[in-house]
């Protein structure tokens, strides 16, 4: 019986050893699987951190882009306002210059008309002066002729006779 017990013990021990070594293998496989999963999880965590950093960089770039867009839109509005104001100011200046040019043109035409009138008046006065000078010479010649005749004939020319010469 002892041998039976001893044989049974050896069988049990062998079975226990086999069970134990199988259990150790299973645990080693699980341990290996857990270590692999732990490495994968660590890689995943590193990738997640890198992705989060990239996300943060991209969000920062997006914010900078939004700010740049906002600044650009504000600048465009300012430039548009400045251009509109410049265009209006330029239009007013052009209109003022046109009015000034029209006024100058009107003044030139008026001065030309006045000059033409003045020349006509001057020409008429010159003609009147020439006519008066001719009449004066004629009267002077007539008086000289009358005076000469008076000396030679002794007659007196009346002033009414001189008036007739002046009118002629």
C-alpha cells in the first residue's frame, strides 16, 4: 500500500508539476501578453501625446489664421474707407477745378468782349478826333483865308459865316 500511496503521490506530484508548469506557461503567456499590451498602450499614449501636441499646434495656427484674417479684413475696410474718402475728395477737387476753369473762361470772354468794346470806343473817338482836327484845320484855313481877304479887301467875315464852314 505504501507503494500505491507512493505511486499515487508521484502521479499526483507529476500531475501537480505538470499542472503547475502548465499554469506557469499560461501565466507567462498572459504576462507576455500584458507586457505587449502595456508596450502598445505606452506607444498609444505617446502617439496620443504627439497627436495632442499636433492638435495644439494646429489650433494655435488656426487662431493665428483667424487673427490674421480679422486683421486683414479690418485693414481692407480701412483701405476701402481711405480710398472712398480720397475718391470723394478728388472728385470735389476736380469739380472745383472745373468751376474755376469755367469761371476763368467766363472772365476771359468778358475781358475779350470788354476789350473789343473798348477798342471800338477808342477807334470811334480817334475817328471823332481826326474829324475834329480836320474841321479845325478847315476852320483855321478858312479863318486864315478870310483874314487874308480882309486885309486885301477890307471886309469883315461874320462869325455866322464861320459857323457854316464848321458844319460843312
